[in-house]
C-alpha cells in the first residue's frame, strides 16, 4: 500500500521527516484509517532525550510531517478525489504546536493519528495524537498551507541541480 508521501512529486520528496528521497530521513508514511490518518514510527536509540525517553524534537518532527501529509490527503478528499488520482499537492507548516503530556518511552512503536479539523482554501488545520502503547504522550495542532509557488525548487540553468528561488541571482 502506498503512503500519502509516496505521491509527492519527486522535487518535493526530500523532507527529513517524510521524504522518500532523503536517504538520511525518518521516512514517515501516513495512510487513511477511516476518517483519520495513521502513521507508525519506532524511534531508534539515538533518538533519545535522556536515557529511556524520546527526544521532544523528534516528536515535533513526526507530528509536523504526519500533519502535512494528512492535510494533503484531506484536501484531496474535500475536492472529491482520492489520494493517488494524480500527484499530491504539497503542504507545509505555517504553525506547529506540540503539547508533551507524558514522557514518551524509548522502545515501543509510536502511533500517530491525525484528523483535519478545518479546511478552507489553501489552509488545513490538523490535530495529531502520539501514542506509545495505550498512552497518549503528546498532541499537536498544525496549521498547514499549500506550498507557495515561491518555495518550489527550480532547476539550475547549467547544472540541472535544484535551486531555491532565493539563491538565484537577480
């Protein structure tokens, strides 16, 4: 089964948290599960904050990437399309709030669940929960916006490598 992130265009699939083309990334994969979305991630020993517990920055990264994937899929559903009907529009984070409810133990698989709480135009607000076993350890709310055109990578004139609009002369 293909994840939402598998449908991102190649030039937008390098995210550290969810990019399938980032060899060093987390490769988070999000899927529909009824009206919610789900992603699973098992932290590695180097994802530690203090011995035995997951780093909060990792949790924020997972919430962020699951939310933007959820936003893209929810936006498609709102238009009456299913994920996979074409390239998935890419969403980025405008605002990220994470509440750390309990220390997240290092070891068990983490289960993230997302739900779009509102969709309006290019903006989708997503609520995410993070569970370690049966315990909710963190929640998040992410305001996601469709990727602005100014953030789209362009190919450099001579090298064929991606450049950002701000790095080009003139």
